[in-house]
C-alpha cells in the first residue's frame, strides 16, 4: 500500500462516487472566490451582535462555526427554550438548523445568492436583537 493512503483507501461504490463527483468539484472551485466573499460578508454582519467567530479569521471557507451567547441568553427566558431559534428561522423560510442549537453551531453560505446571504444575515440580526 502506498504511504500516501495508509489506513483504509476508498473502494467500490465510494470510489465510484468520488470519481463521479469530480466534474462538480472542478466547477465549484471556479467560483470559490465569490463564495468566500459571501462567507466573509455574513461573518461581518453576524458579529454585530454578541456572536463570535470560531476558527480562522478572515474566513477562507464557506462553512462558518459561530459561538452565539446572545441566542443562548434568549433561549433561557423563551417559552420554547433552545428550540426558539429553530422555529424563528423556520418561520422566515430558513431551514437546515438543528433544533435545540443556541450555544454554537455551523452555517454555510455556499450556493446562496447575494440576496439570500443578506436575508439570512438580517434574520440572525433581527432574532438576536429582540
């Protein structure tokens, strides 16, 4: 076994899936700079409230991990407790948040239009400002 692939290497269906996805990965990389701009804009906006970026700054990836004490404080006094953020986002048409997450979570801006990124950022700010 080559040193580069110590441990288990991909075989069978996993290898076929990797090979099939390669053209998509090549296309994704072409617009990476624009996706990074969206992620950095989102971080810039969301940190206007009591939210802290975890990890690398400035962001060089679309996956953003944030520490959110503001939502945790709101959850303590809210009748829905930790689930309030999930429902607030769902009511605004934003899906994908795991119910019960208020202390820290990850957000991805990949594939969103600029209008969508701005809408998501504004929604987080509105919820945190209540």
